[in-house]
C-alpha cells in the first residue's frame, strides 16, 4: 500500500527516527547483559511505509467518537509492509483497543492526543460493571520490535478517560465486587519494546505494564510523563501504577511519574531491571511486590522523591513470594516522604504484636518471602512534615520479617535520615548501618531535635523484636 501524497512527504521530512540515542544511553550495570533494543526496523520511513491515520484509505477524524477501525487498519498496513510507521497527527483521536504488529512504530506528533473511548461505550459484566477486555494498546501474538514514541513528553498524549473507571472501582469495592480493567499499554507476547517521549494520563488501571509471567522482556522506556490523581486526592485514581514490571531486562530512565499507586514496581519474574534518573511525585514509591516470585538483580538509582507516600518499598506475603536478592537502592533524595524505607513480609495483615507471630510461626513454604542481599546507599531523607493517613502507620525505617523467615543482610551505607518518627524492626538479622549513616527524629512542628541517633540507634527504636543490627560497629541482638 502506497501513500504517495505531498502531506506524507512533508511529514516525513519533519519526523526524525533514530536508534543511536538509545544505544548511547543504555547504562548497563557491570556484569549484566544489555537490554536488547528493537531490531530490524526500517532504515527510513518514506511514503511506502508511513501511514497517516487521517489520510485515505484510513480517514480517521477528530470529529469521530470511535476511530478504532481506522487506526487499526493503519497499524495492520504497517505490519503488512514488513515494518512501518503509523502517525497520529495533531488533534484528538478517540479509539478502542489497538494491536500492533512487529517492526511497527506508533508516532504521536506534537499536539496529538490518542484518547481511549468513553466509559459508557464499553460492555458490562454479569454484575452490571463496565469492563475492558484488553489493554488499550498491546501487541499481536508474538509481535516484537515495537516502538511507541512522541514528539513531546507534554503534548504527545495517550489519555485513558479514567475518572468513571475509578468511581466504578469505589462502587464495586463497597459491594465487595471486582471490576475488569487493563493497562493503557502492555506487551508480553514478543520482546524488544521501546517507549519514548510522550505522556500517559488518566489511566483506568495501570499505565505502562511491561511483561507477563516472565514473557515480554527487553523493554526500554524514557522521557515519559505519567499523570494521574494521587490516592489522597478528592477524586483519587485507583491502581494506576506507573511502570509495573513482570519480566526481565528492562531500562527505565528520565521519567516523571505522578500517580495514584506505585510509581515504579517490580513484580513476579522481574530480573535485571535498572531504573534511574526519574522524578517520583505522588504515588507509593519505588516498589517491589507484592508478587515477588523469581525476583532478583534490580537497581533503583538517582531518583528524586517529592511528596511520595513511600520511598523504597519491598512488600510481599507468604502465598506469593520466594527468594528475593541482589536489590540495590542508591543515590536518591527524598523530600516529604511518609515511609522512606519499608521491607515487610506481611503485606496481607501485620500481626497484633510480634510476640503473637513468634508464638505461632507459620510453616516455611516455597512461597514464603525470603528477603536478603539488599543495599541502601547514598540516600538523603529530609523535610517530612505531614502524614497522608494515621501517623501510627509511618516510620523512618520499617522492617518486619516473619519468625520462620527473617529479613536478612540489609546494608545502609551513607543513609542520612531526618523523619518525624523512628524505627520499627522485627524478625530481621544482619541489618548493618555503616559509620556514615545518621538518623534524626524531628518533630515537624518544632525546630529542635527530639532525639539524635548518631550515638545510639536505640534512641529512635519504636519497636524491636527478634531484630539484630550493627550500628557504629556495635552489634545489638
């Protein structure tokens, strides 16, 4: 199929497609295999392999309330051409779910908005709730080497019209029912995906979900803005995780994530994941879990947390975990973060007291959380002044293992904490604070310090049960 028109030629002259920047910025940690970038892409995009959705024969229109058929036809034409670019020009285009084939680029121009169709156009389930039957944008079976890109991370937009979906979640939860929603973007049947330079906003559920069941690895995302209302907003978004990761070999960098759930989160099968140089605003932080099977070798670094509910959070439960190790969190700054460091094996329900847990330990299962080999390095926590919920739920450091599987070998290296509350540490072994660490408890309403832990960490220990640690070369059992 050829689009031999002057408009196509003019547009091609303006669109520059290159993979050189991707290769230069990969930033592969020592000893890791580099993330694979899309391969076999067309060397250039001309009339024969560029498909503008508003051109004939597709004829998408900003006046249409459903351009699904037109945009899907353009995507199919790109795949049939052996690889091509589908262009969303300036304007707002409404669509239902879309599937991309291999070696396809979906390009959003400056001022282009691809908007998911209205909530009330979706079918209902047996309980009368609207349901999404597929992600908004996904891949065809075994489709690989796919790019979604924009010209601007602020004006090239993918919008999910999520508000009615969030309201439905609240209604269903009150009725003890569940609803069926999908991610805005999710690929897992092939590999080698690239997402760059656009904004995702108002997602009904998660934003850019990478992988499933260990499939769909080798993904790169950068220059992405994610925008959804905070979970504490008057009209909160629900389950709008920024980047949930369920596979191996993932690079995420230079992103701005402001959302209602985990900003970035690794779940089952996440391995060799590197996240760096991102701004995390409203949200639940840089997380791992609650599904933590087959998880290791994850690095979060050079992150700024601005009013985030949590900072580093490793969370799971005895029915969904296993051996979790080689986790690094370093070179980060946190300002006004409620829970800077959380490691918990009790994501379901914390026991009434740690003694209750010790008196009745659970059987050690293959799926019991076994957290070890965690490094927290070069982190500054400061300026915390308010809680988003009950103050009893927030601590500067919260570590809560299980009596049958303590949290082990967590190292704090050059971690400087100023927080309004101290430490809770139960069922853990080998927690090390190197000499360059400090912990100050400061009442946010007062200027003076309540306690300074540079002499004795016990000064700020709110609760410790079967928790051993080393502080200033002194081991406390």
